[in-house]
């Protein structure tokens, strides 16, 4: 059995989809009262586990686990309840880390490109403490992911027992199917699908930096299928345990994204610019671009979905969901 935490969420539900038929799957997540359940309505799931049931699940069924894929987290970059973030993103992660270490179970977890802060130190997935200690995340979410990365690597340096094979995946800007439930944390592609389909214009943030024109801010956008392909490969193959960037290695502008969105809807671009909200001032990343050499060196599948094709596939999925 494979345990997938956050298995009803965006990346998690796509992992559940990809692993169907391999072996039984247990999903740890909360569903709430929205349509998050729809992400798994196609899936065969052996066990559903709420976070507060984790300890009893591990005690009763832990011996049957062949792998843990830990995608569950408070992922909102705007979340200000740091106690909640510590409990969800750090303490629960440590519980799973130690369990996998003791039982010899591979452990793959979600880190984040948010650990890099404003990018002034680059986007190199180095794992030395000197580099990690100089990173300055822009929000509590990014800090929590960096804190757990450092905990994991500290355990390695001290020679403590660790999972036999583990990876901290620093996801960049992931988009694609099954993120409708994420509210304000959805990708811009999904957020604006219905508005643009119905003839609306795309609103992008104005730049408040002279080195970036309006719409010229750049991000590394990666389709969720490419992320899932890496995780599936890591479940099946030996590789050096470490931190790994998961991006395309090619930053694209928001104007590029807008062009792909309108092309997927067979429309001419209609873009307007708005001021950045005060809540994002000083916390907005103007440039992200993954260094992908480390992932390439271990033979893992590198991202192969271009932005235009990825947005088109996402919009086909969203259209089908609304039929």
C-alpha cells in the first residue's frame, strides 16, 4: 500500500490517478464542505484517513506500506496562522519521516520553490547548510518548507536513521487538472478559465520594479503531469536521497501565459493591468527558474509539456468537467 497525504488535493489527486492499478492506495486528507471530493470520484482508494487518525493508522497498517508520498500541507502563501503551519507542515512531516526511517519505507515529500525567497541567491537545489541558512523565504509557508528541509538534512549529517530513499521536491509554479478547489491559490490558468471563456479580459499585476515591464514578470510554470511522472519514477527507482527542483528550467512571462490561455480558447488576447494588492507587497516573486541539472543527473524524466500544450490540456479537462 502507498500512503498519499494530501491525496484529495491538487498534486496528490493527480498522483492517485497515475498510480491506479499499481497497488492499494491510502489517502490522508480533509475534504471539508466544498467540491474537493470530486478530485477522487474516479479513483479506487483502499483507505481514507483523517490527519488526526494518522498515528492509529500507522500503528495498525504501517507494516503494509511500501512508500509514503507526502503532499499534504497548508499551502496558502497568504496563511498567517503560523502555529497551524508548524503543526501541519513541520510536525506532521517529522512524524512521517521518523516512521519511514524506522520501518525502512521510501519517503517523497513536497518542499517548494518558495524556500528560495526573492531569488537573489538563485534557484539551485543545493543541500549544504551554508546555502540553506542564507535563504530568506517571503512567507510562513515557504519558511516551513525550508525548516523541514533543514531538519531532514540535519538528520543525515548527524548520521541518524533516515528513510532508505527520500526526496524533498521543490515544486515551482504547478498548474493543471484538479486544482479547482484551491480558491485564491489556484493557478492563474484555472482561476480565469470561465471568465475568459465567457469573453472577459485577463487581469495581470502591474510591475512596481523598473527592471520588469508590466506582464514581464517571469515564473517557471510546470504542468502537474510532469511532476507526477517524476514521483512515479522515484517510487520505482533508486536514486541519491536529496533535495530536487521540479520545474521546467525555463522561465516564462505572464504575457506568455496569457497568450497560451487565449490560444487554448481560440481568442485574441485581451489583457489589462491592475495594481498589486498590499498583501503581496514585498512578498511577490518577480522571477523563478529551476536549475534542473541535479534531477537530470539521476536519470529521472524531465518535464516535457510545453506551456501552450499544457494550458490547452488543462482547458480541455476543465471544459469536460463542466459538461
